[in-house]
C-alpha cells in the first residue's frame, strides 16, 4: 500500500487526536492488541431497501387498519 501522508500526532488533554486533512467526516475505528489502529472511512447514507422487519411492521399496521383495530381520531386543528 502506498503512503500518502506521514506525520506525528499527539493526544490532547481530552485524549483526542486530530486528523489533518481528513477526507471523511465519519470513521470506523479498530484497535488491535499489538497497538495498531485502523481507521476505515464510513459514508452515512440512506439504505436502498427497506428491512424485512420494517416491511412486516407495515403489513401488520395495514392489516390492523383494515380490520378496524385503530385508535380514536387525533385532533390536529391546533396545528
């Protein structure tokens, strides 16, 4: 693997390290017993699919609605 940047860093008073010129806002950190620390960039994005658990919950909600198992109406006139 090619080295892109080399510099020394130190911990501040709150035990933090600043990454100079960081390309990403979020990182996954892995710390190994031998002292190695691996930072993997993470891009937080909306998933392309809906989980099976969410689909099941939606199906149950629609079934309850169709069966008439619903709460009383909510008055939103104040808004």
